């Protein structure tokens, strides 16, 4: 029985379109931000915490590096709460902590957003599911040990999409 080529191609194109529109899995992982006006991507070694072991999510941890080298500069944040769900969280009000770190031959230089000495950090969880978490963030990070006078780094336009470990 001969196959009608036009009908076959149309059916194949429709099936491919349907399959690519459905499911598709978790979105691509990313951790991007603007640090002191410079856009950066911390997409290497990017990950989130282990999947929640119970229905209520109590914490979210996300972190990544600039390069494949694990000693390259990194950025991470962690939120701990009685129940983490989509919404906005602030350091000083919620248990939220952020860190930008650079390893050097003489040690690690760390800037933190923890609501102490003029630092601050805000994170909004925009989506959560069984595979991971997505959201936005911004803040003012203070050099560890720098006190109220800083120096400070400004983080803007932060966005993340990270799958839980093992997903």
C-alpha cells in the first residue's frame, strides 16, 4: 500500500510539534546576575539542595561557579523557613543568606548578604516543583570582616532555575 508523502510529512511534523510542546522536562539550569554593573553567569557546577523528603519544603540552597574550574568565583544563597513556598524572602526578616566568593592563593575573599552591617539580600521564589526551584534575587553584599563601611558589592537582576540534586 503506497504512503502518501504529503500526508506522512504533515503527520510527522504535527507529532514532532506536539511532543516538543508537551512535557519537555525541567527548564535549563541557570544562575545569572549583574554584579557591580557586569552581567555574570554562574552556570557551572550549578545545583540546588537534595529534593525535599516530605511535603513541606523547609530550605532552598542554590549555588554555582563562573567556570568549569571549581576554584573559579562562585555565588550561592540559602533560605531556611518553616515552609518555603513561592513568595518573597528578605535577609534580616527570614533566615536568608547569600555569598559571592573568590578563591585566591592567599585565601578566599567573601562578600555576604545577611542583613548585618549594611548588607541585604532579597529572593523571590517564583516556581517550585518536584524537580527544582526558580526565582529572582538582588542585594547588597558586604566584604566579610569589612564592617559597616564595607566595601560592598551590588547584585541586581538575579535569576535562577536549578534542579534538585539527582534530578
